[in-house]
C-alpha cells in the first residue's frame, strides 16, 4: 500500500467557528491545534498545511483556575544584561486575554515555517463579534455551533 500525500488540488481550507466561553484553556488549545494542523481530516499529511482557519469567539470567557493564575509565568529575555522579564498569567490576562489563548495554541504547533503558516490561520476575539462572517457559510455556521 502506498503512502497518501495531499496535493494542492486536494487541500481546501475551510473556516471553523469555536465558542470558547466555559472551556478550559488547555483543552481548547489542543482541540484548536488539531484543527489548524488538519489532523481531523482524512487527507492529513504531516509536511503539508491541510488544516482549516479557526475563528475563536468569547475568548475572555475561558476557564482558568485561581491556582493556575498565580503559578504560571511567561518568561522572556531581551538579550541584554538584566533583560530577563517574568509576567504572571494573572497580569497577562488583565492586559491582553486574547494573547493568552493565542500563546497556548501557538505552543502546540510545530516550531518551523509550517507552524507559522498554521498559526496565521488562527483568529481570536474576546467578544462574540468577529469580521469573518462572510467566510463562514450558512452550512458551516450550523456546524460551528455544534463545536461548542
């Protein structure tokens, strides 16, 4: 049996709508990463970008435990002496809650050019409104409501 490889003609990037309200951050991130990679499709090929676009709404409504808010930190370094920065999840959540969701999903994608292409297909919005209603057809909006 030969190994199947997806061709450019086979790849159709659809659009999915995911409502994040009431969902756990890690579980949501792993589900969305699978969709961005295309692992939920029968034509999945590891070295091709076969995943769908994902629009996440109500990102400010995700569930994060109080302990996690205090214990998780984001680290970065400027490269200069004393350039180390450490920000807690609670501080980051107050400033930019959508970035918390984006970073959780980005951490589950490959760290190469293919992963960057997958990440560009992610759109995260804090509230229920988003500008991608034209891309989500009537049939997909019905399916997207089932993804809750």
